[in-house]
């Protein structure tokens, strides 16, 4: 029966104990976090960061992928990735103008004749 140290009082406690007998610190959350980290490591080895992030999002019911990715990187000890790039307003406007022009050319029959 392996022993572990209580994070609150430092007492040696069985790894199967639900809480520390000395200070009553619950171990259920610690065990659940360890299982989640083990599962994340297995998924990361198989499906890399994107697979581990999606797995974490499903397990924790998180909607924000950036938040989930940051948490997965923290739990796996990976260096944080670059922040997501945001498109500037002129780039977005030009993109919409090109899209509008292409649609107009298809509708008016000036293309594909």
C-alpha cells in the first residue's frame, strides 16, 4: 500500500484514503485530477495537442477552445503556444469586397462563359 503526503499537513497517508485522518483534507479531487492528467497524456501521445484539447473540452464541458488549450498545455507541462492571430480591419474589408465581387460576377454572368 503506497503512501503519499497530505498537501495540507504533510502527514503520510494511504493513497486509497478518501481524506487525511489528521487534518481531514479530501483527496477525491487530487485523484480525479491525476486520472484526468493521465488520460490527457495518453490522448496527447496519440492525437497531439488538438486531440487532447478537444478531449479536455468534452470532459470538462468547456466551450472556449483557447481556454481549454491553455489548460491542457499547463497540465502537460508544454510551453504555451503563440496567441491566436487576429485579422486587421483592412484585411477583413478587402476579403469581403473580393467575395462580393466574385458573387456579383457569377450572378451577372460575367464569369464562366
